[in-house]
C-alpha cells in the first residue's frame, strides 16, 4: 500500500498504476474524492434503484393500508368518502419516504457489503485520518520495483502481505 | 478555517472524547435528577389519573401538546441544516451539521413522549397502531392525529438512520485511534468501514438520497403537526396558513436551539477554529429570515381575521393580544419577531454573548407561540358560557422540566461519547488537493 498525504499524488499514482503490470486493488481515502473517482472511472452507484423500489413499495403500502383500515367498517366520517384520496395520499406520502429510506439503507448495506471486517486486514488506520492509501498487488519478484514506484510518487510504503503493497 | 488541516480536525474532535472530569458528571447527575422528577410526575399521573394535570373543559389540550409541538419544532432545523443546506451546498453548515442532527433525533424522541403522556391511559397507545386486536378495530387514517403518528414515526426513523449513516466514517476514525474495549465497540458500530473507493462511491450517492428524501419529509411533518389544529374548526386554528407558518416557526426555533447548544460546546471543547464566528453569523442571518416569515404569518392571521368579517375569528384575534393570555402573546411577538431583528446589526451577529442571549429569547418566544395558539383558541372558542381558563399544574411543570432535562442529559452524554462535529464533513470543507498533514 502506498500512503500519500496529498490527494493529487495519490491520483497520480493511480493513473501510473493503470499503465503498469501491477493490479490496482483498492484506494482508501478519509473523504469522498471526485479526483480519485475520476481516476478510477467509477460508475454511478446503483443505490438509487433500491431507493426507488422502496419508495414505490412504500407509497402503495401506505395508501393501501389506509384503504384497508377504512373499508373494515365503511363508516362515512366528516362527509368524506370511505376511501378518501386526499387524506390517504398523505399516509402514502409518509410511507413513500419511510420505505425509500429503508430501500436506501438496504441498498447501501448491499452495495457497500457492510458489515465487513475482513477489509480491515488490508487497511492502514491512517487512511481514516489524513492519508490516501493506494493498494496494489504484484508478484513477489516485483515487490522492490513497486516499493520504488510508490516512493518516487512521494508516498510511504506499507507491505500488507506477500503480493499486496 | 484555512488554518485547519485534517490532522488538526481529528485532534480537536477526538480531544473532546477523552474521559470527562467531575464537573461533567455532576452536571449529568443534576440533569438525571430532573429526568427522574419528570418520570415521577408521569408515574403519579398514571396512578392518579389525568385530572392531576391542569387541563379542563374546554382546555383539554395543555402543556403536553404545547411541548409536543415545541420539541417537534426544535427537531426541524437539524434536518434543515443536514439535508436542505447539504443539497444547497452551503459550506457553513458542516461544522454544526452533526450537532443539529443529534438535536433532531433527541428532540423527536422527547416530542414523541408527549402524546403518550397526554393519553393518560398510556397502555391504550396500541389503539393508534395498525395492529389487529380482538375487537377488529382499525385506525381511521382520515384523522390528522393518525397522520401525526405516521409522520412522527417516519421522521424519527429517518432522522436516526440519517444520523447514524452520516456518522459511519467518523466512527471508523475513533475505532482507528481507540484501544481495548472501546476499539472493539467502535469496530462493531463502524461496521468495518475503511473508506475504500467502492464504499465512498455508494455512500456519497446514498447520503444524497437521504438528504433529498429528508427535505420533503421535514416540510411534511410539521405541516401534518399544524393540521392537528388547522383541520379542526376552532377559531384561530382553522386556517390554511398554518402549514407554512408552522414549518417556518419550527426552523426558527430549531436554529435558535442550535445556537443555544453550540455556543457553550464551542467554548467548552475549544471548537473556535472549527465553529467560527462566521458559521454562527450565518445561523443568525437565517434566523432573521425565518423570524420575518413568522412575523409575516402573525400579521397575516390578524389581517385574514379582519378581512373575513367572521365574528368568531375577529373575536379570537382581539382576545389574543388583550385577553387573559395577552402576556404570553406579547412575549411571543417580541421574542420571535422583534428581538431577532437585532441580528440586522453585525455587532449582534458577531458577539457570542448576544447570539446566545437572543437565541434564548427566541426559544422562550417559540414556546409561548405554541402556548398562545393552543390555549387561547380552545379557552375562548364559540359560546361565551363555555369559555374557561387554563394554567398548568405542578405535575405538568414537573414533566416539562423533566423533558428539558432529558434533552440536555442525552445531549451531554452524546458530546462526550460520540463526535459532536463531523470530522469527515469538516475535512471536505477544508478542501481537497492540498497536503493534509501538519
């Protein structure tokens, strides 16, 4: 792992690794970084689809719950129809938000694969502070070359295990 | 803020999580006694009956409902700051976002207690939940009180999830610097967060959706609370302005509470370089804006009563500034609309003492706003022989004091055990591209 205190240097190392025989495994950063996202050509997250699915489910759940409870007794209240669209829309709206948020959380858990504690083995605690960590795998005989590469890029080298630097 | 580095931010915030001294535990202990007082009053009310409260016929809604609306209102600026200002990319929100979100979560919890207290027979609460029971009774979702159950539950759930999700990267920072049992605890609650690019990719998107969903929610929740009143035909309540008026008032009171909480914390935790005067000044400017909306709403209510020529509406709006609750009315007007105008002067916006004092005035004024709206209307509604007066009983005062103590008790526990400033968002605000170490 190459540890950089400068985001631009980390980005430069990522760009250089892309044209090398080494394999970029992971990048750790203390903040979400647009520059790193661009360097890695990251696609848009699919979390939104979970959110959307939750929202649609929520609206119909809320609205139909209100319809169900109202039709159990069929009483006309305040002159409004038994299945009153406007008040039930409010219940539908609140359930839309609630279930969309549930969907969002489920999407985050599913996409980020959390909780996941094995990732901590290939991680340096400084990456939550002020370091940007670029984890690259290489063959054992390439290790020295990779170390020099990170040092040349202005990073600090941490060997995590055989093959991961 | 330019003097800040990533390391300094971490150091400053982590410093606040070191074991507290005796004065902290003494304060926590005093507040806990206040909580016990409130709990004892509630238990006494449950054992004796709702008659121990000052509520009567016609004033069947007293301080329990006043405090319910007050605390829901306090909860609103947390979402304004964390969600709406996030969507608007207002950088000054970052230092106070976490504190405001936490305030939201605790305030909604406390607000949620008051309908239970107001019920009297609290064990009957399940009648408000859509669960099958032996008499096959179901809720009527045409009632705004049922909207309230759904809206407040949704708001509590969403704001808690938003708060926890936003805290994940910060929990990982604490985990990485903790030892022993504390490390194990934070390892679990940070869910193994490592800040890997794949995690950030989904997290940033998910957080954006959280903000986008919380924004309409916050507006809907206080609108729903306002409909508890506006959908009734009581003079002074039955008006369409209530929803925007309540939302603006909620944000007004919430922002004032943010100042009330953040100013002492800023001093005690040496957050001066993070929560700069500029941040507090921006909160003050927003208070001017919400204060003017509230003032406009007060004026509109009077105008509409006069313009409608409805004798009941005219009567209630003559009664409010001159009747039995006139003191409350004028406290409301002065504290909510006139005192915040002092923030037009830079000296008041940038002097910490003035910011704190004015925030207290607004808090008091907003409590009285709910007092005036709720009590004056039902005590003086349609038929003169049915009019009546209300004053809270000692039990109600006990429960109210208990609720304030509970809020500050929870808040004090929070600030010493979890990061009261979002380190990650502060790092984002400091800027990217530069070297991040000292």
